[in-house]
């Protein structure tokens, strides 16, 4: 996958942040972390409640800071680096011990508990794609690491994973495409202890939505832009303090940084079939005026944003699909009918095998797309393939998971019905998450 460990391993940096926090004792992760960390831990972090804030605008004084490219060994290797594996192990344990047990309660509440969001902030999720010079974890950009993290979190629960990753997606967008002024104004909030709720708003609630044919518009005004339109599936929008909004400027899709205090911006609940723990909302912009400095990146950067978002959704589908496979494998071996486990029935065994085959194909193409992107090569074809497979087979895996459990698959006693509903989102949503 063309991943080479940098001098300050990003996985090790994440583990050091976790090891320095008292929160891991509450989550039961101290033992796993102490096994992994072999370097001095940083100082502890204090949790603070998120509150609406005023982002102090800082005038840019130079060129923006960008992450460097990961060094390429020239080999196609699907083996994670030691740093990546350590990070995935700890985040995977967090997903298994915290996200999965709390999934049902989070879905009923239509929100992810703040305590869970605080812990993922301590993991440094918002810092993964922020340069070390700006308070992040690394000086090298690793799309593959982002894919592995998304997969590990979604194995616990996709809805909560999306809620946890939303602020990191906004930090990633500003880090990748922001000007020096935008980075200096907004990124300090994401690298501190009190990480703001933030959301990437691209989707619109209309049939056959195309992210390159936006109905939300931006009109140039004296000293800024006027935004008009409605965005849907905005993660935790009612709590968000900062948005990155997609709107058409002179017919060309662009990104804009919009603060929650902007007049003309309103939010409403947007109940959904799946991803209920992500607290999806509808964002309405009724002539909301933002300054010229709100324009983020170029038209090419917007296209890159869509690709990276689709890659992130593909990784989430892989993680949730893996949860379906592991759960159904055990179920069919213990569920008996006609005096024997139903796994002995050829039709059942073939269906489970097909899930494994489809899942492996999804994961391979997703990692290949991430690897090509990390190497600086054109990955548009691979991203499109990953999106196609994740949308089609992700939905099929969810359907087969419900079918394998029969009547049990239709009731909330078992999690497969929730995974089915979450996987349906992969083919219809745009934006929200980035890698």
C-alpha cells in the first residue's frame, strides 16, 4: 500500500495521546495501550464541554502548511505498518467495547453521547491530516491510514463512527485546501482540548442527487458571497459550530467555510432510515452572507473532496460489512433447525461465503484506491470502482445478513437490521466524511 513509517509514527503519536489520558481507564483500554506504547506519553488532557464559540479571524502571513506525500517503496503491499496496526488495534478495541455496546442507545437518542465523542477526540482523530507544524500528528499525508481508521470504527457502529469522524473531516478539508488565514483561524480549535462539532455539508435531499449539479448556490456580493439552498444529512448539525458547505458559484461547485452564527442559517432535524446515531439534520441557507475569505480551495479541490468522501464511505461499508460477516458466521453455526446447525445447509453456507467474497473485493479495491492516491497517482477510476462495489455489495451484504437470521434478522434483538439500514446510506450519501 506504499506506506512507510515517518520519523514520528502517526499510529504511535495517537497511542501516546491515548496513554496520556485518564479516559482510557473508563473505557477499559489501559492494558492494550500500555502494551503498544513504548515511548514516553504526552501530558494528560482535560475534557471540556463544547460551547458555541467565536472563531477569531487571523490574517494570513504566509503560505498555507500542507502535509507531505508518503514515501513510496515501489511495492504494492497490503500489510499495515507497525504504527498503523497499533493504532487500528486500539481504535478497534474501542469500537468493539464502547461503540458496539452503546449503539442501540445512541440510535434511540438520535445522537452519539458526548463522552464517546470526547474520547475519539483524545485519540487525535481530528489531527490525523493536520500538519505537525499546525498542531497535528504528522508531516506526511496517509489516505490509507484514514481508510483503516474508518473501517475499524465502523466495525463497532457506523452511525457513531460518522459522528466521531465529522469534525475530523472538516479539519482535513481546511488542512488540505485552506489558505494560511483559514488554517490559522480555524485549525487551532481542532488541535486543542475542546474540539468543536463540525460538519461537511454536500448532500441535498432530491432524487438522483449529483454532487456536481448543486441546487445550493453562491452569489458574489460586495466583499463576500450570499449562500442560498438546503443541505441534507448534515452530521450533528444542531450542535455544529462550523460547516464546510458545497454550493455552485457561477455554475461551478465550490466549498465554503460557514460559521454556525452566520445570519440566515437555520437547522432542523432530518430523521433518517439509518445512521441515526449520527444525528443527521437539515441545513437551510436563506441568503446567508459569508466573507470572501470563506471560499475554500478550487474547483479541482471540490472534485477531490467528492472522491475522498466516497473513499471514506467505502471504508465505512467495509467495516460494517465485516461486522455482518463475523456475526452471521457465529449465528449460523449455533442456530439449529431439524436437529443440526443451519450452517450445514449448503444454501446457508454459500450465502455466508458470498458475503466473505464480496467483502474481500470491496476492501481490496478501497485499499488500492487509497494507495494510488497516497502515491500521488490518479485514483479516480479506483475510487469510482470502490464506490460502486460498496454501494451495491454493501447493500447486498446487509440484506443477506438479515436473511440469514430469518425472523431474528427483522427484530432489534440482533444488530443486523441496524447494519442493513446503515449500509443503505453508502450508495446515496455524499460528503459528511473524508479520509
